[in-house]
């Protein structure tokens, strides 16, 4: 039987295990909140919320509070502590004085994502226009840029970043892996860096926290700030990652291509679209829903893939072809891994496990199935691959990137370090990096609204319903 740990369960287990002895869940004291000294951001608790104007606003980390309410009404237990994050705002008191000669650095790590240039631009403009920093360095080539002479740092000015937001990719260039703490230390001291902004995903944030800890141990007065980036939208807590909406739009273009090809080809045109999504199917699901009923079936990592039988996707696609003459199927790259033999290799640099080619497998199985039932199909296979992540950011993501870049600078100038900035419950907040990565990557809830909307829109069979019924028996 296929099982996947619920991200909500992981969150609750993490909270319960850390609540009593982990300082990350301890509310900052009055002195810590008002003194402009460098220190790690922490997660607050609602019980200590004060009307004192010196205490930052709090944004709830948990919206669904049924379990909290149940615990609070139980007289035998202590009331549950509801987590909250400090909201981003322009600080009244600064740890880094704008009168001193401040140097900052920005680096992009990992894979590309729409909006990287927008975030770099927003950070650069905020540093120059609001805090008049002396110099902002752009680190080229990810972590390798801290020590590789082939990638010297760039000087970022309002003029040099004026139009970079109209470009896709990262004008700073990026890479996977390569973190060397000693060489990062050398760079920070050589260039007198006080503010370090690191754009990247789950692995990059773990590296960023190592840099933060290294700076603390070695008494370096450096604020280390992360900005979460992932095309899969699988970083926990945040409402969504920047660039995700742009990627969804790009994926929809591929769906329309497959639709036109399948619809205009006889007999029995079928379009299969492969989309990114190693651990989570958000991109595939949102692109399918956003296409407004153009997709007949969606396969994601969170839901087991059944090919044949009453709940099989192959006979379902055949029925759709009989009904309307064509069908379209979207496959996330991490779906159906239980059908194929695992690959015992990892990708160079990222260390990610190589995934077996599930989309190609499904494509070939569809062709075989039609032959098996005495029919034929005209397969149209579309693999947009990296094109969905190399787009310039759309309007919604562009605005979000400005908010993230500005919030990152505000938090660093206030003296916070070891945190990431993201939108939680529609507010930009500061999230401690250990809290952010502890339950990442997150997964789409197969019992949640998004997957139920997929089932309602496509009418495809759900193997989860059968699994749940068998469990009840």
C-alpha cells in the first residue's frame, strides 16, 4: 500500500517535540525585541502577544486550529501554544547604521526560477535608495562564486539592475552545490560584507544556515538572510514560492499545445505533457485546473498511479477518447515511482535522487494499451522541461518579488539573521531557517481542496478512495 507522511502531521510532531526545550519556539524577551543587536529570529507564540508598539506584529503560522482548540478545552492539558511569525516592516531602529560604510552581497543558488532577477533587483534598490549602502556585490555562479576566480563578483547599482527584471533566468548565473565555509568566510572578511542575501531552495537554505552559524561562532557581524525559491512550490509554511504562478502559465501553454495536437489528429489523438514536480504535484495540478477543463487526467507524486483495472488510468483515457475523440494527460515527473524500479544514482551537484522516466513510461503504456484492446492512438508527447522555469516573472510574481526583496533588507537591517522571508497568510514574515526546512519539502494534501478539485474537473478515478475503503474494512 502506498503511504506518504502528511506534512501537517510532520508539523504537529515537530511542534510537540520542540515546544518545551527548543529555543526556536520561545518568544523573544522585551530586550531582544527592542535592542538593535544582531541575533537569530525566533518563532513567537500568541499567548505573549502584547499591545506594546515596540513588539512586532505577529502572523499566525497555523490557520486550521481544531487541534489547538481541542487541547485548550481539555482541563487535563496545558493550553496549546499557537505558533506565529513576526511580520516584516521597516524597522524604526537599525542594527547596521546607514552612516557606516555598509557592504552587502547577493547570491542565487540551485536551479532557475522565474523572478530571480526581480528579487535581486528589489534587494539592490532597497539597499541603495533607503539605506545608502556603499557597495552591493552580486556573487556569480552560486556558491562557487565565493572562491572561483572565473566568476568574479559584480558591482550592483540601481543602473546595472535597471532592466534585469525583464529577463528570465539569473543574470548572476547559478550552480548546484559547492559550499565551502572557509572560502565564504574569506570572501566575507575580504570584502567587508555585513549583509548576505541567499536565494535558493531547501538545500540552499540548509547551507545558508551553516553560513549563519559559522558567522556567529567566529564573531562575524554579518546578517545572513534566505529567500525561498522552488519551481515545485514545495517549501513549507509559505503561501507560495515566487515564480510559481509564472511557471503555471508557461505550463498551461504546453497543455494547450498538446490539446491542439491531440484534438486535430485522427484517429484517437492523445496528448501527454510532462511537468516538473519531484516530490509535490502543485505545478501539474494548478496548470491543469488553470486550463479550465482541457485536461482529462493528472498524475502526481502524492497519489498512487494505477494503470489498469476499474480504477486504472488507461481504460479511463480510452473511454474519454471514445467519448470525444481525443484525451489529454498531465504527468508530474515524480508521479508513479512505485511503478518503476528506483534508480540508485544522484544528480551531480544537487545530490537529488535521479527519477525514473515516468512520463515516457505512461506514454508508452498508453500506446500498448490501445493496441491490446484492438485499437490505435496517435500519441503527442510534450516535454516543456526547463522552459517553464526560464520565463520572466509575470505581474503577480513581480510584485511578490519586490515584497520579498524589501522585506529581506528590512529584517537584515533590524539585526535579524538566520531567517528566511516569505508570505504566510498573505503577509510577508520572517521565518527561522531551521523551522522552514524542518518539514520541507511539503506535499499536496491528497484529501485537500486542490486534489478534490482535480477529481471534480477531470472525472478521473481515484485509487485513494478504494484504499481508504479497504482500510475501513
